[in-house]
C-alpha cells in the first residue's frame, strides 16, 4: 500500500520517472484534446492528462464513467498549468455520450485535435472455458466499441478542420495492449478486444486517407495502475512482487507516466508522419519473446 501511494499523484512521481524527467514544453500548444479513462488515480489516463496539460494543450476534456476523482484532477491541472479543463462523466461505449463530448469540444473551441481513447477494463480474467457470453460481450463493448465510437466521432469532427493543415492534422490514439499482439497474455476476451483495437486503428488510418488524420495504438506491457493493482497487491502479499519484472528485459514493470509520454508524442506534431502503427511500450517484453503460434 505504501508503494502504491507513491504512485498516487503525478507530482509525487516514482523515482524512475523523476530520473527520466517529465517533459514540460509546448508540444500541444493550442490543441484541444479529449482523454477517456482519467478517473483512476494510478491510471494511464490521468498521467496523460498531466502530460498534455504541462505541454501547452489549450483545452482538455477529462472523461470517465466514474467521476469521483475528476474534479480534483481538474483543479490540479488548472492550478499547475493554467489549462482549461472540462470534466465529462460518461460511459465511453455509449454512442450518444461520445458524440456529445465531441460536439461540445467543437461548439466551445471550433476544433478537436486529439482523441485519446484510453478507457478500458481487464475483463473476465478467467479461463476461456469459464467465461459467460455476457461477460465476453461486455469486455468487447467497453474495450472495442469505445474505441470505434472515438474514431467515428473524432474523425467526423477532425475532417472539417484537419485537411487544410498539412502537418498538424488530427491524432486519434487508442490504448490497446501487448495482450493484443502476443498470444498467451491476458484472458481471451481481453486479448481479443485489444487485438481488435489494433486492427481497427490501422484500418481506420487507411479509411481516413487524405484527411490528414493519424490513427495509432499504444500497447502497454505490465503497468502498475488501478487495473493491475490487484495483481501487484497479491504478489506483494506472497512476496513474489519481484517476479512480475523478472521476465522483462528491463527487470521491472512500467508505470503510467511511461505510457503517457508516448501518448504525448503521438498526439503532438512531432509524430506527424507516424500513422497506422501499434507501439509496444513494454520494456522489451514482446520483442524478446517469440510469438507463440
Ligand atoms: P485503470 O483501471 O487504472 O484506468 C482505467 C480507467 O478507465 C478507470 O478510471 C475506469 O473507471 C475507466 N473506465 C473503464 N470503463 C469505462 C467506460 N466504459 N467508460 C468510461 N471510463 C471507463 O487502468 P489503466 O491501466 O490506466 O488502463 C488504461 C488503459 O490501458 C486500458 O484500456 C487498459 O486496457 C490498458 N492497458 C493497461 C495495462 C496495464 O498493465 N495497466 C496494460 C495494457 C493495456
């Protein structure tokens, strides 16, 4: 619990992040961004909200179906970086809600530059033989439909403003997972959902050819967030916490800020020629193991 609390605030970053240094700059200056899945105190969405805010984003929509921590995040971001931050509480797999947040951004600012479709759930976390169909469908709905809706409505809005910007067009980013690249990691519903996200981002990039909208997926490895806290906590109790990192070439799990910094790059114009890609951000885990057929 003590170690978890180290991760609880972006301003109290774990040692590795302090060493790496959080990038503070103007890489998103003037841009308007939406991020889903921001409520979790340890999560990737929250860490990315900080990265976007300290990189000059003009306005940020922080979204989650659980809004309990969002007002605190909103005031933290406003106070620290002077960014306009809007709290939006909705289910990211609800079509009307996703359309509404995009419409709201356009109504308020006349533009949408970045949609980071990050909200997701771990799913059934049980053997394939035991997963009830409803549970399977629920994972697909939350993890896949949320990304589909983000692409659908963000691209509709971005199309109107991106085509005339040769370099700084729209950027749509989804959080997939290494579980979507390699077999054997994660439960069947989760892995299937993340493989679908990767393909959907690549296919969308081609469908949006000529619009100057980029679509990319990030594939985190094992990251200590709200989603994996149960795994870390039970490993700690068993004294096997070290084993989580042992299989990784970097000999550790990752933290949310290490994913957020990749999201920042993909959101920025520095990634202007990066499109239809899925990037494993996993300390080398997926690169160091052969894919099991
Ligand atoms: P997290 O649980 O800390 O954060 C996820 C957030 O998404 C939570 O705040 C949750 O309330 C929100 N959310 C869930 N369903 C939602 C919905 N239907 N609508 C709106 N919000 C919803 O976990 P995290 O690790 O930060 O997860 C972020 C993304 O990263 C997820 O898509 C997850 O699958 C992916 N990912 C995580 C890991 C990891 O090891 N933590 C690895 C690979 C991929």
